[in-house]
């Protein structure tokens, strides 16, 4: 069962995916229950990043009416492995820092093709890794690892408190796709705290533990924001749509103002 705050976040994200559909050449459908597992695994593995293998369910193609609604004018068919099928499985494969997390333990490799398929020479179609208290923007190591991915690479960024040894890292440029974010100011920060920080940075990314929380992790951490991106190894972005057990997007049907 997906928690209410996460269901709302996925509805908002799907609406943004619809509004931005012309920026993408293909889409990927992820069940909300799998996203809930990914968020839980992220917190259970702190302070490490985690690497998750994702496999599609070949018995669950995208629903035609959903594909038609989210399809861009320059849509590309057969761009990546597993395209057109809903993600069916998620497996926690590895944990570590931003470099070691991409190298699979031996038990997860397929042996025969490991060398030719790079550091991730394993059997999964798509890969996702987390950025604890950092934006969901690919690093150089992420881009290198993606070259051996047959499907799509995804990054889940999580903004949480208490941060412990992982204060929010925001010194990076790139396109951001917030899945959920705290848009409330909460309690005022201490006088003169971070006085030189722009107001929008204080509002969304300030390390004020008194900020209202979107939800609570199983570990007790407060979740203040989530970001998610997906990209193909060629560098193009992939539009993610979160779907329920019926294959319909959270928030369906969408109001006409998002489709005009």
C-alpha cells in the first residue's frame, strides 16, 4: 500500500511529465509500489548510495491510452531494451559510495558477458541508484556506468533530515525533476543563519530541521524532498510515469489544462 503523501507526489510528478512530454523521446512506466520500496531501501542503507536492478514485466505492456497521451511529437520507438513494458521487479544489488556502487558483486553478474558489458555486466534491463541528500543529476561516474545499460538509467535524489554526515549537496548544474518537495517555509531559521544564501535556496534546500516533512521514512528520518530522472546512454532524457496496479498513472484522468 502506497502512503498518501507519496501517492500525491506521484500524481504531481505525472502531471509535470505530461506538461513536459515534448522534452522527451520515450517514456518508462514504474509502479508506485516499487518507488515506495526504493525510498525505504534508500534510508535503510544510509549513508551509502544503493544500486537497484529493475526488470520489466513482459506480460504488462503500457496501456495504449496512456502511451498516446504522453507521446511526444518526435517519439522514438525501439530506443532501449524493455521499452513499452511496465517495470515488474526491483532488486537491491549493491551499496557503496558514488564510485563503488556501480560495480556489481560477483553473485549478481552473469559471468559470460561481464567483460563486454562493463561494470554492470548483469542481467537487469534498467538500473537505478540513489543520491542521498544530493540532487538527481548524473555525475561522470554515472554517465560512464550508463554506457553498459541496455535499458534506462534512473537516479533518485532524497532530501532528508537529520542529515548526519550527509548535508545537502547542491553545488551542481543540470535539469532537475522534483518528485516531491517541501514548499512551505516552516519555522523561521535562526537569526543571521545562512544570511547570504538566496531565499529560494533557503526555502527548498536549507538545512533547517524544523521544515515541515512530506513523510517519514521507516528509519525515522523526515523526508523533505524527492527528485527522479531517467536517461538513455545516448544522453537523451526519458519521461517517467508512475502507474498503479491497473497500469494507469497516479492522478488519472488529468484535467484538460495539462493536455492542451
